[in-house]
């Protein structure tokens, strides 16, 4: 079983995200979290759609390259929200969070997570995509959510595991956990290539 095989490896999660910590722990893996001062999520203007989170995940992995030793697997990930051919990023303040949620209201958007797994002699990079459908959100619902949950650290200004996911998301197509920030099923199968 993969969980047993991975006991011989040092797994490093390069992420400050409490959601990613939770998901990896729930997968039953022993890992350590290392967080460095990462650069802003800047990418070349010519990148489009799923190229963006893949690029960002690979760039994040480069920052942590010095931690990769024998029998080490680094996990780096980046999630974006894609709506109407543009990236909906993390809001800079609560006012922008309200504006972003108004954009998402009543529409389908895509959540794309790029993942880079890296050891000394192997690299696996992939992108997972999930369609999320929001019902029409009322202004007071958006205000309530933003004021209570302050989703400033989340792409698209929301966490599907929070109130807005229960009250506002009509359906999803694809991995729920990908919307939380880490497509754990795909990650698990990709890790098999390292052992």
C-alpha cells in the first residue's frame, strides 16, 4: 500500500494553506510543512487557463529546491479561479471580496489547481479542474459571508467548505477537494510514481 511505502520518504508540503494541511493529513500521509517567503503570484502575460496554476506551482517548487534531498518528495500547489476567460484572484480587501462574489453569483466558474511533485530525480506536474455553479447570491448574503469569514486568503474570495459553499453552491463537476485547494485523489495516484 502506498501509505506504507511513503513511510520511507520525507514528504514536504510547501504551503501556508490550512486547507491543504488538513487535506493531506486526512489522506493519511506523514508530512512536514515548510513555508518560505514566497513571491507574489505573478506569471507571464502570455500564459492562459491551466498553464497559469501549473506555472505557479512549478515556480513555488523552485523556491523550495534546496530542501529536496535523497528520499524527499516536495509537494507544491497553486489554485486559481477562472471566469469569463480571466483569473479571479485573491481579494486585496473586503470590498474587493464582495465585488468578486458578485461576479461569481449565478454563474459557472472553474477552479484550477496546479500541482508540482518533485524529488531529486523525478518531477510530476498536473492540473486538476472542477466546475462550480453558484446560484444567484443576494447582496446581504455576500456581505454576511465576507464580514463573518473574511475570505481574503482564498482564490475567488470564497471557501467551498464554509457557509457560502453550503448556501450558495448548487453543484460541482469534478473534485470537491480540488476546490478546497488540493486534488487529493489525483495527488495520491501521482505519488505512486515516486515509490
